[in-house]
């Protein structure tokens, strides 16, 4: 936690002048892990139906807003934290799914997506992801980003073939630099406008231990 850090030339992303440092830092990993899975990895098209698994985490909440800003036709937010799940409705979600209830998960996703998802953004893996794979439209794309629920994913071969599904791994630093810069710029722009919200708590470096304990 130093006041200065070395950065490889050409690796940094330009920060628009009006953006405060704490917001710029917060929008880095969390924001790019929300915007780029849609705009770059899944090749999202306007009007598509998006299901976000783990929508109640920081990146998940940003992904809900990003999907709406990118022109999604319908957004389904699935998560485990009740208050944050309700918050997704104000960010643009059309339907929510409580993942604390494991019963009939695939059927509930299919119903909430009104016939199936074009894109699933998966921050969880495990049972929710496996259920989502059975609730996808032909040509559907799942972007796998996190795995707190399970290190592995069961993919049934026949539905994958019949629906021509894609399961795509994701790391934002694999995106072309031009697309990283564009995504980060749009995240900053929308955060300043209030379209994207991220909770920030700033601490001076000499209070690092106190901040860590908090």
C-alpha cells in the first residue's frame, strides 16, 4: 500500500479529468468485470435477454446497470442477498430470482427470462449456472467470471449441442486495449451521471490497518 507504484508503459487506462481518484479506482476491476463480459465477450446485441447470476455483488450490480445502458431487452437479476436483490430493480432489472431457494431453479429462470436467456453473466458457478444452461435460447452465450459456489461446472452435452450454446471464460485483461479504454471511459461517464452506482469508503494510507479491520 504505497503512495507510488510502478506501472508498465501502455498498461494504464486514461481516467477522465472530472473523475475522483477513489471512484476511478473502484471502477477498475469491478466495473470492467461487469461491462466487458457483455460488450466484448458475449457480443451483446440490443434487445437481448440477459440473466445475471450473482447480481447482488459489486460487479453484479454494475452489470445490471450496464446491461440496461447497452440496450438489453430484458434483464433478470439472480442473487442471494435480499436487500441488494431489491436494489437491482431500481438499476434496471425486470425480474429477480432468490437463489437461496434452490427449488425449480431452471424453471424459474426460464419463466423470468420469458422463454430463455440470450446471455448469462455468471459470477457464481455451481448449481445456478447449471440451471441457467438449461434456460438459454438457441445460440445463447454464458460468460463465466467467478466460482465462489463451485470450482467446476457440469455441462450436459445434448442440450449444449441442440441449443448451440457457448460457455466463455473471461478476464478483462484479455480484451483488446482499445475496448478496455472504451469500456472504462463509459463506466466513468455513467458513474458521474449517476447511471452506475458503486458504494465507496475512502481511507488515508496511515489508517490502513483500521480500514482493513473494518
